[in-house]
C-alpha cells in the first residue's frame, strides 16, 4: 500500500535563485517495480510541483552479479540535507551533478553476488567526455573475501575531476566475473 511521508523544510536565503535540499529516507521495498512521487509546496510562493520516479528493485539473489545504484558525495558545500542513512552508506550522497575541477568527489556502489558463492570480480571505473573519448580508467579487483554475509562488497573511488576538461562527462562502472561474464 502507499506510504506517505511529510517533511517541513525551512530554506535559508543563499543569495542566488536556486536552493538545494537533499532528503534521505530509508525505504524497504520488495524486488520489483515501484513508483515514488515527490511533491514540493512553497508556502512563500503559493506554488507546488510534483516529480515521479520509477524505480526497479532488483532481486540480487537471482543474478550471478548485480550492482547497486551509484552514489556521489562531495562538491557543492551549500547543499542541505535531512534524514538518516547511517549504516547504509559510508558517505553522505549528493544529488548535485555539477562540480568544479577543485571539488573532491567520491563515488560509491555495492557489487552483489549470490550469498555463499563469491568469486573475484573485476570492476572498471571509466570517465568519458562529450566526444565519447575515454578520459580516465581504473580497474579494481574485488576478491571473494571482500563480499559480506549479504553477498555485497563495497566499491568506493575518487572521481578525478582535476584531470578532466570542462564540460559534461559520463561516469561508467562495469563489473565482470571471471571469464568475462
């Protein structure tokens, strides 16, 4: 059944025409397709807006290899947050996707295998520029001992912004089992 959660936020003027607030909320969902609806209402402006997000919760037990969503942390310091993700993530994620070359940004995701059947997993982090040219590549081998009792292993990496040219970039993470699967 639908679950409703209401949060009241008082935003402080920041001198610009944009304000950012990340809301963290733990959702316990069964594998399958779900839809989240976010509605924001401004008492000051007397206006509101709604965004729908379709999410697929994978059944990690049915796949020989799966990746969680990708989280980024760092960058813009004036982002405010609320909620609690303690125990779920080793960093505080941001919804910001625009950074400067001097920002320090970390990426995080979890790699999953069936419980009790861990194998080595080769992970590759790649950054491509707007011309689809590879600008950065790093490979990390996750040994079977890195996988916990839930079948997951953490992958944390720094996004090397200082070495990138200005403009849009695509961050890609690939995981492979032995034999290239």
